[in-house]
C-alpha cells in the first residue's frame, strides 16, 4: 500500500535526474502525455488490483481509479512532492510500488511516463468509453485529393500525423469480390463482376451494395456473427448435450437483417419482445436470444443451481454484446478494474431473474417457457402475427424431499421455440456470496438497476429501468455512452477484421483504446442520427477510400504501418469458416440457397458423436448436404470440426471476436474433406462444360479474375501430371469421382474428369481463394 513517505531532497533529485536522463537517451523528445492513452493503462495493469474498484482487496483506502482519491497522492506539476512518484522510484523492497511480491514491476519507460504526466499537470480524465459520445466533425485535411467519405478524412488525418501515405485503390475485380464477400459471404459470379466493371465508376459501388443488400444471402451472412454472439446452438451443452429446437429464433435473426430492421428495434425485441404491448409472435420469438444459453439435464442436478447459472449467462452476454464490458468479473467480487461492483452485477441479475424456467432441462426438446410456431414460419406476413401464451412452468408445491424443486416438463416439439416469459410474482434477488447459488446474502437484497457508473445518464429524480423492457430502452438513450460505440465497432470489425477498438468485448480500462477515437464517435453519432440504421453505417464504410484501398503490402507500408493500425492499406483477412465452405459450394454450383428451416447434417467424419454419447450422427441426404454453413447442425460438445478448424466460435458462451490461426490441419481439410473434394469434382464439371478454356474459367469462378501466365502454366502442368496418373490408374480416378452423393451425367472420361478435379482442388486451395482481396 502507499503510506506516507518522503525521500530526502537529494535522493529525490538524483532519482529524478536518472529517470530524465534515461528518457532523453532512450526515447528522445516526447509528445504531450494523454492520461487516457498513456497513464491509465499503467495504473490499470500495475495498481488497480490493490488500489482500484474492488473494496475487498483495496489497500490504504486509496483508489487510483478515481480522480479525487488519486489526486491525494499527486501534486500536479511537481513529481518530488507527489507520493505516487516517490513510491515508484523507491528502491527499498518494503516501500517500492508496486510491491515486488506482485511481480509486476514498472518499466523505465512507464516510470518516466508517470513523471512526465505529473510534471505536465495533465488532468485525470474519466475513462474514454464512459464519457459522452463526442459531437465531432470530420477534420479538414489540407490538400486532400483522396477522401470521398467522412470516414476517409478521419483516417487521412491520422495517416498524415503518422507520416504515412494511403495505398492505391484496389482494382475493380478485387473490389467487387471484397464487397460481395463482405455483404453476402459468397463470391461474386463472373456475370456480377462484369456488371460491376462495366458500370459507371462513380456509381458502381453504390449500385452493387444496394443489389447485394436486397438478396436473401445478405441476411444469412449478417446473421452468422450474431449467432456466435448469442451462443446459438442446436443442443443444450454439458455432458448430456440433449437436442433442442431453436432454429426458429435463428431464422428470425436472418429475417430481421433482410428486413433491414433498425438496430434499436432489433435489440429491444430480443431482450424484451415478450413485454411489448400486445406482443406479436415475431416479437416473442425474438426473445429466444435470452434462452440460447446452455441448459443442464443431468440426473441429480440441483435445479436452483443451474437456473442461477442461466441468469448469470444472460447478464454476462448482455454486458459483452451491448455494453462491451466484462461485467461477469463482478459476479464474485467488485470488478478489479472497471467501476462495476458486485452490487451492480446483481442489480443487472435482477432484470433476468424473473423468467418462468426450470433449472434442469428435459431429456430432449425445448425447456419451458416455449411457444408453438406455425410450420409456415418465417413466411408469415406481419398481419398474421398473433400473441401466443407461453407454455406455463409447473412448480412442485410440496417442499418435502425435493425442497421446492421444479418438475421437469414435457419437452417441446420441433415446432416450438424457447422464449422469455415473466413470472407474475417476481423473484427476490440477493447478492450471492462468491457468486454461489446457495449463499444468498439475506442482508443484501437488491432491486433491478443499472450500474452506478451510469447514474449520471439520468436526472436524479428519474427512476432506474424497472424491468427488462425498460432496460432494453435504456440502452438507446441519446446520452448512453456505450451502445452505439459498441455496435459500430463490431460493424467496422466485420469489414476490416479488427475493430477501431481491437477488444470488442472489453471497452473497460483493461481493453485496448480506440485507434481512431474521433472516428468511432462520429460513426456512433451517425448510427443514432440515422435512426439506428445498420445499413447506413455499412454504406458509409463501403463508400470510403479507406475500404476501397488495395491490400497489397509494400516494403514502405510494412515499415510505416506494420500492423495496419492506421489503415494505410486494406487488411488481407482470411475468410471465415462459413465463407470458406460456402464459397467452395457456390463456385462448384452445388450450393442450395434455401433460406431457413431446421438445421441440417452434412458430411461429417465417421462416428463423430460416438466419443461423447450413444447418439449417432444421422447424415442428411440430397440438397441438405449443400445448404449454407450457418444451417449446419451445431452440437456444443462436438461442434462441426471443419468450422472449428477454421476458428469459428464454439457456441458455449457469448463470443464477439474469434482469433485466426494458420495450421496444417486447415490445408489438409481443404484438400481432403469430402465437401471440398466433391466441390472440386463439380467445379471441374463446370470448367469442362461451360468454357473452351477450362483452367481460366475455373480460376475466374473461384478467384474472380483470370490467371496470369505463370499461374496458368502451373495449373496446366498439374492437369498433365494427373491425367497421366489417372490414365494409368483408372480405379483411382473412379474412386476420386465416386466421392460424395451428388450425381450427374458423365462429362468426360474418368481420367480426364479426375485430372481436372485435381486442378479444381488446387485452385480451391489457393491462398487467394480463402482470403478477402
């Protein structure tokens, strides 16, 4: 802890001179210190654990996360009179901060940063994400011949400050492919590329964007990231991992994106559609968002224990998806870094604690509350929607033996969907000691309320949100600092692979600050002013030169902007697992574009489920094998290996960001997985039947462009090699062509078709085929 300490003037001056000399030698002339950018991360990483929000671990009553307390150990302008400075330069083990026992020593640069902050008298600012969204205008950049969008002016301003030049525009084919993949998850057809390239250049991007946003594929692709954030799956999880029928909610999400539903309506209906006046069927289905968590169905499980877990999951998901905060850290104790107390956590908990649900699920099927859904869903027109009363939960009245446990209901049929439904008599909520279901602190009852850090958002005489519906509306207050920022950051991440805030699940003090804070706030304001129009923000980004830059990495760009933090080029981002599979099916002509319906079971490795249970994977047949990947049956304990191999989220809990890896298993999948082999076979069929130049045609179908001479020659050599191999080994050719269940008339001899299949497989395995250009 920091206690009273005064070094002798001589010792303090020597320490100051050493630090100052070190700074000059090592770091040169320094720019002005920013508290939020430079100082707060140091305090958060090294000091907040003992001098932060968590009252249980706080030492000496000092809070360095709050301005008034922090200023008690800082004398602005005078490091030698600042307790904070004197303690970090102390050498005595029992006096230096941080203590050696925590094994988090400050670096010389960090110590010097603290000195300069104190010396410059920079104020202690509140954390950037909790400050009101700034009303910023795009900066005026002298001699700007590059910008075509407000987005560009923010980016160019920062590029100029860094002394970096933006890249040249991407060529038309690459840009068409990029936009089409970003908006639909599918590659453009040669016809779509030709139309784009022949369009008026000034209108080509706008027209392509509008066409793609009107296709069903748009909603399907936009839904994927939301399904991962909402932890959507087709089974309950845990050891038993029983079946559930929640695909109706998934189809609601697709339908909402294709209807271009405003984001505020999209969120409010998912959080509290059941509480809207005269709630329609669609609005009740939307609340399945809150029921996508795992559900335990093991014999002997304690219902109240697992019901508590479900409520906690909703709170954590709410915090991640809508606030961008790690609120789950406060379940057992006050958050150690962000201003979220354990009391705050259970106040949020209270909003989600009144659902009429069981703690232990049925053997199979949906857990109450659920509602029946017509077979015609989602083709219902708005006037066909109607209110449906959720199936009630039957409570065992006897408190004997089972101790007020919940009776297991009959499982819901496939024509049901789990929804939210409030109890008539709200449950009482208490702070749970260490987060345990069986340790409610009866001396700490809580009522539903938002974290105290947001108390300044409302007038002092205004009541906090009283229920889930009011909580949902609270997110969209004009003065809410987080909802719009978090939303536009994920939109930016969708296009660039990384958000302006690289930690989309953590806008707190341990998260990474935004690279372009003014641009983030500009986009947030635009989202609010547009009426929460997601497509408006997407158009704004797509129309920008920032997005339309070439992705080519030059030596100068690699030197000036190695991590592309300043967007000096478009990032080369690998396609998602869903896009890679869907693109192969689309290029081959196998893709079945049916929208919605129950999840399907395409090819999987043999005995894929036998390691976990007695359930057998019953593969589908026919067109179900070639549906888009978001319709693939998702079992939590054994997710589809192709999807997981390419870094899809596992759907156990909420995920708003996945990491990209590069492993040999991915290459082996592209070469040997039955889906990709069959796609290569049918791509070869297209190559041979649709063009007199099959290699060029296949390359166009997959990569959007014709091959250059060197590429063409290599592919011809591949063809000649395998034609020789299969001409001498016709059984091997037949074995290759027998892969998969799709059949059609022969288009060439078996050796010729097999050889062209290997050419097609080579094209599908190109880096360019699985990377956004």
